[in-house]
C-alpha cells in the first residue's frame, strides 16, 4: 500500500530510495516519475506474460496501442464491430477468428480489457462488457471520463477486478509515430481498483508496453479534469480561438489571407511552438530583440487576462459534470458523426482554412519559411500563445494538479503532439485525429475563447504597445518553464539511460 500511495504524488515518504520510480524536481515540486529505466520493457513482459490483452475499439487510440503492443511482443487481440473500422483492422494485420473478433468475443477471451471505445460508445456497450469482467481480470482505460463520471455513464465495474488507467498525452497517431521513431508519448497512470494486489504493476507494465516515454501518477478524476479542460483549452479550442481572433484582426487591417495566416497559425505552429518545445518560453523570450519584447509582453498580458475567466468557467463546468452530460448527449445522437464532419469541413473550407492550405503547399514545395519571430505581428501572436499557456497551467496548479500533469496537459502535448498536426495539414485535420469528445468540446468552446481575445487584440493593434514591465522576468521565473525543463530532460531521446 505504501508504494501505491507514494506514486500518487501525495505521500511524504516518496523520497525514500527503495520506492519504485525516480524523484525529480518540477519547478520546486518534488515528484516521483517512472522512467524506462525504472520499469524496463523486459519487466513489463514478465508482468503481462500470461495476459491476453483485448483492445475493445479500433478508433483513435486503439490502432496505435494495439500495434505497439503487438510489435513489443505482447499477446493482443482486437474487438471491433464490422464496418470500415473492422476492415482497417484487417488491413493492419489483425486476422478474423485469430486476433480479430467481435467486441463480445474479444471481451470474453481477454484477461485485460482495454476499453478504448469513444466515451459515448463506452456508455452504450457497458452492459455487454460488464458481463465478461470475471474475477481477477483488468479493466483498462486511456481516459478517466467513463469511470470518473460513473453516475452519468453507468460504468461501474465489479469489485473483484482491477481498474487501471494509462492515458497517453497525445492522440493515437502520435502514440504510433513516436513509437516507430523510438521516442514515446508521455502518459499518466492511475489505479481505480486494486482487487488482486497487482493493479499497480499491471498499469506500469501496460504503460511501458504501449511505448510511453515516461509515466507520471494521477487519479481518474484529475486526469479527466485536466484532459477535458486542456482539449477545450490550449490544446484545441483556445488555440483555434486565438488563431481566428488574430487572423480576423489582421484581415480587418488590410492583410491578405496568406499574410494573415503567416503571422498567426503558421508562425505559431511552424516556429513559436517548436522553439517552446525545444527550450521553453523562457528560452524563447531571452532571444527576442528589445524592439519586439514589448509587443510580445503586450500580447501575453492581454491574452492572459482575456482567457482567464473563460478557463475558470470551463473548469467549473468540467468538474461539476456539466460538460460530460452535454457531450454524452451530443455524441449519442444518431447523426453526431455527420454533424462533426460538417463542422470540420467548414473549418477546412473557411477563408482561414483555405489560406492555411495555400501557405503549407508553398512551404512543402521548398519556399522559405520563418525560423524566428521577425516583426510585431509575430511577437504579438507569440506572446498571446504563451499567455494562454500560462492561464491554463496556473488554473491547474490552483486546483491542486501536480506540475508534471499540468505541464504535460498544457505545453508538452501542444508542442509535441497536436500543433505539429496543424503544421502538417491544418486545424481541421488536428481536430479529426482526436476523440469525438475532444472534437465536440473544442468546437463548442473555441468561439468563447475567440470572442474573449478578439477585442483585446484589436485594442493592441489599434493603440500600439503600452508599458508592460516585468513580463520577461515573470515568465523566466515561473514554475511552468522550470517544470518544462525537467519534462524535456525526461523525454526518452534526452535521457541518459544506464
């Protein structure tokens, strides 16, 4: 029991050297993190050697985790209803009757049931899955939604099974691509029920088996609170809201569509977020020339103050279940897929979407792209982006979330997983690679962020800079970027493995 408590990040005994994991300093807060050295893949194979891992649902996370597990040498089967996704599973090498089954048959055969259907699908299929949760089995989630909000979903596991969570901080596409590149997306883990005394080792083994870069502790509730907020916030909704607000302001001031894209979406995903991903916003701001620092500082201040109330409202709706109930209702409608596809098509066909595609085509054809923040419009956008990062991270920390989780759900997932998808094929494509819960939430909240940011940016563009002393020092001294330095050091490609 002591070990499980220590890995929750709340036990003062976590500094004892005999506990699993390694202690690191995240901006002044000590946390125990499980690295690949702490729990090697060979150890994971020993823990899971007698398990049959049944992947239920071959949608967003299912293919990546199933393929990674198979290629790492684990016994994996897939449960999927017949249709286009079933055919995709066949194309990926899953064999009907041998490794590909109906949902019912896969759940019957599996000793670890990875419940990776959409959140609405988990609620719908729960009566079927529940029948096959016999004593000693493991029920695995990659999102805390259904279990944390069990009063709304009805997902209440029997008391004699283990319930675990491993939540990669990126969509399935990144989980798979990072695995193939030898890197790994960082994941959080949690224990919901430990009926066998083996839930912890099963969670850690599975986390390493799917290719996680490192594992940090959370709870089902903390994971879903930060995840739902992050999707609607920095990761998807707030970013699109910021980009649209800045784009519209520049168009109102005579910029062409392509120039407006270059100073908003393109500078953010092609340049600013890459710099932040490599050396943090503290590293970015140290390199800014003095004439751009004030524009950056004003963008930071205005965006931070504009979005803070929106984040507060969003977080309250998440933790009280309002957002969960709303999304379940929307995603349970028979025409929900058509509605989502229509909305994504509207983004793609909007002026912003068309301009973004034209600029990406130029970039892909070899034309020069900016590698630094070069003018006031770029500096304003960079400052505003860092401002929304700070607003979300500070919200999480005020509400008791640990730095590792707050940073991974804010900056790491944005710069390493989601913004690169925008950089490749646009905002609509990034949305399309995420879960239906994430899509629905982000689409519903991006307008709220846009409306909050637009008038603030308009003031800045119209009146010019005003004194914003102290922003540079505030950013450099902030916990967020000190925590980020530790997260970057823990990326597998940066770890010095013994």
